[in-house]
C-alpha cells in the first residue's frame, strides 16, 4: 500500500486550503470549481511527544520526525466515473494513494460557491461514494471477464484462482451497485489476495475531514454530526478542521505561544495533528526510534515488520547485512531515565531477524556489509 494520503472531495470544499495548512506548501485555492488540476504533494511531520521526550534526554544536534505524504487531488463531481469534470484525472490520481481523506464542507458562507448551491454534507458524501463505487464496478466487470476466461482453462491452479476471484467479486458487486464501498464487504484472506490486483478505490481506508468555521471548531454543528454518524456506520473516523484557524496556528513557531493561542480560543488542539495521526494509523504504520547525541529520529515501518525490515528503512545495506538489533522501549527510557539504568534493570534486549518491531521501540542495529 502506498504510504500517502489523498485529500479528496467535491470542488470548492476547502481541500487546497487544508493541504496548504497541513504542509506549509502553497496550493492554489480559489472560489471556483476545478482550481486544482494537477495534484499538489507535500510531506507532513507526524507529531509525536515520544520523540520530543527522547530529545530531552539525549539533547541531540538534530531531531527528525516521521513523515506522511499528503496529495491534494482535483475535485470530483457527479458523473466523474463517466468522465464528467476532471473525473478521469481524479480517479487515476486517487488510485495511487494509500488512504483517502474526504473533505466535507460543514459551514455556511454565501460568498463561497457550492457546486450544488446548498450545504448538505450527507448529499456531498453520497455523490463521492456513488462515483467511486461506479468506477470500481467498471473495474470489477473487466476483472470478471478475465476470471471467466481463466476458469475455462485446463490448468487446475488457474481454475482455482479464478473461482476464488469470482467468489470475491460476487460479494463485492452487490455492495458497489448500492453505492457502498468494497471495504465494507467481508472477505477471507484468500479472497482479498485474489482481488488485490483490482486496486479497488473503495477498498482503501477512508476518513472524513469536517471543514468547519471557527464556531464549528469550538462546539460542532449539525453538519458535523451528519459526517460523524456516517463515519461511525462505516467503522471510519472523522476529524474537524478549520482551515483559516489552522493557517493562523501554523504561522506561530513558538510552542508556548501556540499553546496560549489555543487556550485563548478554548480549542483543545490542532485538527491537522489529529488528521495526520489518523492517516498514519489507517496506513497501518508504526514508529520506531533511533536516539543518540547526534540525532533523535522517528522512523516509519509497516506494523508487524521485522527488525531487518526496520534496518532497511534506514539503509538497504543495513537490511542486507543485518546481524542483530539492540532494543529497548520508549516507556523504559521514561521509567529509568538512561540507557545505563535500562541495562541495569535487564530491559536492554538483543533481538534477531525474526523479531517483530513494536511501536515505540528504540533500536540500534549491528550489521556487516
């Protein structure tokens, strides 16, 4: 799965504004549809207090957080699956991301044009759900034709795979026809593997981003409740963001000043931080750390990845020549205060090639090249 998150939604719902606030990278934003044509791409640091605390212990020269890539994709309209608007471009770009963050307009403002001329989050989400389902249906029909051909061949392995593919498609098809997502369909591991080459858009994890005004960020509104209810029924997540507020917050560099600004407005924290962390979780990622006087750094690995894979994230030579990993947990560093005391407590471990890295591990690799 791609390690990035695509920001999608109807035209003019605030995708580019949120992207700019996320990445501190300018993305064209204007009060008319299809302002964004080519995707904007930005890398966003994942806020992690553990890295901050490790840096306080080691006092390194550099502190480098984990990153998530966000992609601002052109707005989608009704009929996109048939090429309306920038539909074909939209669909090709969205197939390349690992997680979908759907921005939904949850505020009233007569000066900002809505493509449907009214604010209705439920209808907006339904438009996108249907268009993505229709696009996946087209993919499904093509894959079915190929599986039907393979079912007629004499080789047993090809026949068996074709039967598995068709069984999975028989489950997915009815859901797509109802405008539902493929990820809501219960499939066995073998069935999931058999249709992985379909790259169904609606199989991707999705979260919802409620774009609200400043009043909405403090107390919510009925629009937000509509989005949260849909997210709940889909087993997804919803976060609230005020693009204007986040842009102001992002311009404040001093942490204490930023905290005072949040307190003054009565807001618990940055919506962008919640969005980044949610995307990180949905991408199935975990964090391990390297720590020392030169550098404290957060690294990203797929959850359940082994120690050699973690070493390979740092450098391919580390994975190829992996010998062992010296490991302790972040929690033990906080509990004992130093590597020496961690060793005294017997919490400093030596792990081999089969070790599954845990979120929060602090690691030092031994390798031979």
